[in-house]
C-alpha cells in the first residue's frame, strides 16, 4: 500500500509540473526562454575537453587513447536578433596570444541547412516549415569561418533545466583529422545543458566509414566539454585583439554566406599553394588592419584568397 501511495504522489507531482510547464509555454514565452538559454552560452570560461572511445562492433578493434585537454575560452555574442544569435569563440593562450576559435550561429525555425557528406563537402538539405517548427538550428563554423556541421533540435526547459540536442554528420574533429585515416565521417549526437556555473557540451559520437556501398560503424565515443565561468581579466588581450579584428571577420562571414547561399553543393580543401586556409585568412586580417582596408577592399581580397580552396 505504501508503494502504491508513493506511485500516486509521484504521478501527481509529474502532472503538476507538466501543467505548470504548459501554463507558461505560450509561443512568445517559449521563444524568449530559448533565447535566454542560448545567450547564456556566452561568457568567459575555463574549458575541459574529455573524449574516449567506449565501444566498437569489431572485437579486434584497437581503441584510441582517451583525449584530454583544457583552455581558456571567451564566447562573445556578435549578433543578437529575435530569431538569430551568433556567438564567436576565442581561445586565450596567454597575455599576448589569442586564437579566433569556432563560431556557433543559432537560427530559429530555419529551413536552410547544409549537410555534411564526406571529404570536406556539403549539400543543401530539404527541410520544411513543419520539420523546424519551434526548433533552433546550431550552425557550427571552423576557425576560418568555413562550415563544420549543422543540426537542429528543440530547447527544453523542464524542471528548471535548459537543454538542447541534435544529431548530424560532420568532418573529423581537429584532434583526429591529422592522425586518423580509418574513418571519414563523425556522426555527432550533441547535447547542451546549461549549468549553474556555465554549461556542458556532451557528445555521443559514431565514427563512420562512408563509401559508395553505404555507412559502416567503426567505433563509438563519448565526449564532454565542460565550460566553467572564470574571471574575465584573463581575456583582456583577447578582447583588445578582437576589437581590432571584428570588422574584417564580419566581411569574411559575409563572403562565405554569399558562396554558401549561391550553391546547392560545395567542397573546400584546407590546403592550397602551400598554405592552410585559416593561415591565409588570418594573415589577410593582419594586413587589412595594418593597411586600413575598407569593407569593399576586404571582401574583394577575401573572395580572391578563397578561390584556390574551393573545389570546382
């Protein structure tokens, strides 16, 4: 009888919580909750990266060594529109060195999506308004602002917890792209949860061998990136650097948007003329600042610089 009473009490609590959630979830209020959660991803953080393979279908597969790293990362909101929020990440190495890192664009009920295929190639997806109703797309970009992966999902705000999840294909992670040749697609299962002192980026990833005959699972890994808020003073140099560079990188984003928007498929090679793509664009940025180029000069030189990296 006591067990039955406990079941009834728990059922009542669940019902009350569901009703409470329903009362506040008008479309306008839900959208504002989503926006607040996304904007809380910005800030000054110490980040711990932990990845490890956990299973594989082949009993003879040799698991890779677990990956651990850490760093100081500043995430700055650079676009804040009702249905579009853009967050630029910067890695602060020390008091004199900063690396423009990845970028995440959040767009609401967005039917435009680029899906990764393989070999640094993407194609436009076919999403309908019904597919994305009430959902946010996270579009992740590389340090050179070329696409990395894009996935969409619904933000949840149940029980005082803000979370979002999606699943999509992507290129190999940077930690493995130069040392692994035994798979060519990473199927990312991403889950973001806002925490008291920052946020957690959990991943359930499948390492896929993609070929003309289909996909073959090589291994499954778990990943945790823990963002913990720290003193902003650590990022004084990074903020100064970004203040001088942000106009140039806005022009880079604009050029990429034109390229991506004008094609149904495209492919990027990371190396051309003996230089990596990000090296070319970073060098161009320094030159732009030194010579005080205008926006039109920036865009023209960026377009020219990108051409060797775009596979026809």
